C-alpha cells in the first residue's frame, strides 16, 4: 500500500510539474482568493511614491572601516550621506 501511494504521488507530481501552465490557467481563477496581491499593489505604489522624493544623497551600505572612509570623503565634498548598516549607531 505504501509503495502504491508513493508511485501515485510520483506520477501526479511529475504530471503537475510538466503541465503546470495548463493547470494554472484552469485552477488560477478559482484559487485567486488565496492571493493577497491587491494589498501588495497598494503597498508597492506607496513605496514608489515615497522614493520619488528621495534625491540628492548617496547611500553607503556598511558603515564600518571602508564605509566610514567613503562617508567622510563624501561629506567633505558636501554630499548628503545615508548609511545602511546592521549597527544602529550609524
């Protein structure tokens, strides 16, 4: 019995992988309620709108050692610098 279940599972999963596009076209509209895409679209639009106002600065990723040297050099020439680092002191 265990062998039969294993074989059926093997063939069903293989069929599902091979025909995934067809299955998605058939089952996609019926399973649409499981997706939370509408909330993500609103959230992404808010992020895009907020990014439009971010101009005139340089983002330095990592504030340790080399990042600190880069940050100081940029500040010396009058650039506004934003540092992204795990250490919250930056």
